């Protein structure tokens, strides 16, 4: 689909790429107001869970779960939030967000009130991407398609 921002996001936001899984891409959200805020979105342009065959749907849910576990292991939040809305961008994408009781919006949803964006420097962003990628691989090595690059 030409006009869908999710269909081109993997190409457009190459600096935020965390991992390519079997059915989905994992990408860091550019706004890191919520540290570790990550997108998991399907490679294919699908919009509803019930449009997927059972096997694919279960596999996608496993991938979302893997990313959530990896974020949990890395950030040790009080809760992981999973949001699958698609009103603005219907292409299936999860907002997987570590939440902390000390965050200003706790315990409300991440969109409860506006906040100033936290944009990391390129170096900080690369470091966060690398640490999440490493955590995904450590959490479930057999599920990732590519090993994390060697860190210096
Ligand atoms: Zn799309």
C-alpha cells in the first residue's frame, strides 16, 4: 500500500532498526520519553488479528511477547504496556512500552496527556538499539534472524 507509513517505516527509519523477526520488524520509537518504547509491526500490510491465519497470528503474538520479555529483562519496568490500535495507521503495529511508577503519566495510558519528546543523540540511540537487540537475542536466540553485530 503506497500511502501507508508503516509499509515504508523499516526503510525510512533505518537508524532505529532493532531486529527483523520472521513475521515482524522491531523498531525503536524515535521519541524515548518512555525509555525503551519500541514498535513491533508486521512485514505484511495486514490490519486485523483475525485476518491472519491461526499459525501466523500465534507466531506474531510470540514475536510481540519476545520483544516484551526482552524489554522487561533490560529495563526492569513495573509493567509492560501493549497497545494495538490502528485508528491513525491501520497497518498492524504494537506499541510495546516499558512503564515505571515514577513516570509522570503513571498509571494512565501513554497518550493520557501530551509530553515533550525525548530525542536521543545518534550515539545514544544506537546504543539503545544495540542493547535491545542484544536482549532480544539473549532472551530467545533461535527466534531472531540475525545476530546482533559485535560490540566494540
Ligand atoms: Zn502498510
